C-alpha cells in the first residue's frame, strides 16, 4: 500500500508540473508585460510633436505682430514648411493660397486654426496639420491684465495713451480699484513701475494719461473687498472702489444698506489679520459713530465687520409684528361686520 501511494503521489506531481508549464501566461506573462509596454511607450513618445523650446514660443497667447518671423510647419506636406516674415500690414503669403492671410493680433493657436481652415476651404489639404512657432520677435506687444473686461496681449503698432490701451482691453472691469500699475523695462536690469490713479484718468487730467510703449505691462489693480456679516440688511462681500485712506465704517454700512432693527451697534467689531496672519478684534461702537459722538473708524481691504444681533430687540420686533397683525385683523373684522 505504501508503494502504491508513493507512485500515485509521483504521478500527480508530474501531471501538475506538466499543466503548469503548458499554460501560456503562467510564468512568462509577468516577464513579458514590461517588454510589451516599452515599445508602445517609445512609439507614442516618438510620434508626439516636439515642443518648441524658445522662450517666446512658450507663450501661446502671444499676439502676432508685424515683422515677426514665424516657422510654419506642415506635418503631412513637408515641402510647404517654411519661415515667413509677417508683413508691415500684418499679412503673410503662403503657397497655393490666392490671398494673403491676416495674422496680426492672433495667438499662435488661433493662427494655426485659421491656416487649417484656409487650406481646407481652398481644397488644397483635406486634414491639414499645421504648427506655428515664433522664431523671432520683432514687434513689441503690450500686456493688459487685472481688472479689465478683456485682458490679453495687444499689438499697438506705435505709442498709445494709457486710456486708449485700456479701451482696447474692453475698458475697466466692475472690480477695478483706484490704481493702475504700468511696468516697463528700465535702463538697468530692474523694471520701472509707474502708478496712475484711475480717478485722474476719469477726470481728464493729461498727466495721468501717460504714453504706453511696446513691451509695457498694464496692470489694473482690483478693488479691495470687505466682508460684512451680522445684523445688516445686505451682508456679504462688498467691493471698495475708493482709496484705502477714505474707507470708513460709515461707508461700509452704506454698502450694506444700513443696520437691521435688531442690531446691537454698540457691540460691533472689526476682524483684521495682521502681517503674521493673526486675527485680532477691534471694537467699534457704531451707535456713537452714528450719533456723531465718536469719530469714524477707517477700514482696510479684507476686513470683516461683524454687527451682532440683539435677541431682546428681535423678540420685541416679533412681538410688535404680532401685535400689529392682531390690530389689522381686528380692524378688518370691524369693517366687514359693520
């Protein structure tokens, strides 16, 4: 019996080994998996178009200007690839296109889409794959950013006054603050920053409407905001469009459309963060300020004005409303009964 059992065990082991090595993915599948993924990854990286490495071509939102040198590559038709200089009128000429194409003011992506559409409409290429790279920047665009309606990069062609440049960006946004920063390259390595008050521009003061040159950056600083919470008629976030030294608690109350009847104005506080990030409370007696018994308190951007609610006043107001409703109901009954 022991000899038979040994033979049976040996036979079972032999069968198990044969089945294991006959399976196609038992031991070899794991070793083949990395080798199968490596060629596909290599192929995909080889097919990916090379990313331009020049500093200017990295800015895809750059607006093409006159005299800029562009490299226009046709991936399916290499014989059409060439360097093209933008003409002074902002146009370029390309093979097989009957008309010149206007590119001034377009970003590199927009110019690519335009050329694709031109070659498709002309029936020259069915599915053109066109890539544009900025090789030489000759024009000097102006960048407008911040609180304007249409920020972006604009080709001005010549010196323009500040107001005209802001107009090209769609005008001032609703959240525009009191100041505009104009940054331009100075004679040294450091840039120059010119501060302009928006109120001076609006009042037509010529010294504020400074000339803007190619390469300048115009930054319309957004207005500061203050948060009002508690017993006010319009709590929330409010933009402060005046100068910081003119912002006071009374003006904030005007933005919040005054106090509620249940407010406790003598216990109001301003929550303000200092440079270290620590929040401190500044007591404000709104009752005395409204009665002109205390000076108005200045606020700064990102302050939080908290006006607590008086539970007693709220209960009294509810009681008054209930008494008024009872009186109205009694009056209506008297009218309809008699």
